[in-house]
C-alpha cells in the first residue's frame, strides 16, 4: 500500500505522519531502499540468501532497516549501501520515489512483520558491487524495466517495482 509520494526525511517526521493511521500496525519496522540503475538503465537487484529474516531466494533491491542512530533516511540508505555492496561501488542517491507499507512473514521470529519502505532512485556511477553479507545476499542480478519475473520478487518488492516501472517507464 502506497503511503506517500512527498519525501519525509526522518523517523520523527514519519512517526508523526503514521501515528493516526489505523491500518499501520504499531510495531512496524522502517527500511530504506534504493532502486539503483546501472549505465544500461538496468535495475540492480540482490538475490536474498538463507540468512534473511524473510523471503529467502527472492529478489529485492539494495537497502535495509533504519536504525535509531541514523540521522535521516538518506544517511541510513548510504550506510546500508556500504554495508551491502562495499565502498568500491559509487551509488548516488538521486531522488525520493515513494513510501509503502507491507507485511512479510519473519521466519526467525515466526511472526508477521509490518514494514514501511522509504524508496529512492539512484545510479551506479562507477565501481564494482561486492557481496559484503554473503549469508544475506547470494548475488546481484540486473534487469531492465519489464524484464524481471514478478514471481521472483519479494512481496514487498512487487508493489515497489510496479511503481518504479510506471514512473521510469522511459528507461526501458
């Protein structure tokens, strides 16, 4: 479910925005995501590994959970990019796309988990993607808009992919 299209920059503002929304569970987590396009306008996806809390073997884009210590969403995303792909890859965050709400099933804790995904567009400007968390990432795959099989995407990624595909359809 799409929550908003105007950028909210930090957790404090996000919490204020969702506090009266009945459809949002109180114990949600927040993740920052980048739809990073390479020089050929292909989206960079990660194949989720066995160490992930949910949706193992599914495709998702680069990103992860926001921590309390993160100043704002862009700094959280920059931290996640370095944690996941290393410092050899230069991924530039370009613009805010959207924020969505979805639920997944967390196999580690055997419970449903609610997520708010804060999503940005980015570009791989230079460098090489490394697998910095091999238990969580089996590798990187790149697809032009319209090429990825929706069944390969995680539940949270399907809605985001559709939004990104529509917004950036000119990059096909």
